[in-house]
C-alpha cells in the first residue's frame, strides 16, 4: 500500500490545548496511520524493532479553544537513510490552519538498543516524493547553558510507553517544567526537539532551560542523575 494523507479528529479538552496536548495528538495520529499502512508497533515488534521518535519540530500559528474540533492531517514524507520522516498539518473545524509539524523516526533494535535499517514493509509504503511542511534547523540543537531555572523530576511507571521507556510527550512536558513565569501556559509558537536517549523507571531527571539570543527563544535540556542526556529542545515564544 502506498501512503496517502491520513486524517484524525480531536476535541480540545477542558485542560486546553497546550503544546504537550498537540504533541499527543500528533503521536496518536501517526500511530493510527502506521497501523493502517501495516507497520504498527506490533508489526515492528514482530520484526525485532520498535519505532523511536528522534526529532520533532512543531509550529503553532494559533491554539484552538476548549471544546473546539481539530483535525490532524499526516503522511510519510521522506526516507533519509535510517530515518523515516512524517509531516503533519493541523486545521480547525472550518479548515483554517492552526499549525504544522515534521518528525523523524528510526527503527530501534530491541536487543542491541540501536538504530537499524527500516524494515522493507515500512520503506515500501513511502512515496518517492511528498509534501514537506516544515524544515529542520540542522541535525543537532545546542545545549542549554549552566545557569538558569532547573528542577528535578522522578520518572513514574505511569510515564512509560509500550516499549518500556518514558513517552516522548512526557519528556516534552518535563522539558517545559522550568520555563520562567509569564510563559507557563505551555503555548510556545515553535518547539524543536531532539530526543537523544531513552528514559526508564525509576530515574531522576534534571530539567534546565536558559535564554538564547534576545530571550525570545529558550534552550532546554533533560539529563539523568547519571549524566545521560535525554533531550535537547529550542522553544520560541510570542512576545519574548
């Protein structure tokens, strides 16, 4: 089967649509489309690998209000060596644009815990060319500086996904935890996240963030007590 555009509708709950909620919608839509195309998490596990999100860039032009309907459009957009790229558009109930995202996924060998070649049943579904809606700003992101707000987070069993590591949306939530007051509605205009290592349970994680440039952007990091770097992120805030 050749991949086309998949659509999944969501309703904004009473907690509102901060960026973690939007990231959760993207993850759910991607998972549902993967099942439809024949490369679900279960099929990947049968091949000895697991889907791992390596990078996510999400731009939000407007955040939808509580109770509104949001449709996520998603499609596989590129193959780059060991990496599978998937793009997204978000629109409101009348089709007006809300945001766009691009994501990079790899197949992780479940025994050796390293990225391996994508299975043939995955590559066969990817079109030769497809629309790209957002460009990544290079292969890496800078780490936050040594000074700035910091907090400590302890992983919970409830944070784990089916692969036994902390779900990416929880890592995003943790990275936003030390954001200074005034930016605490979790509604940045852009987040660009590089996931660098797995987090399991139990682990103590330090979340840090420092300003970049004129302060409109923040650099975020998550590091375990043992010094393992889990995530780097850049966030851009309106009126920063």
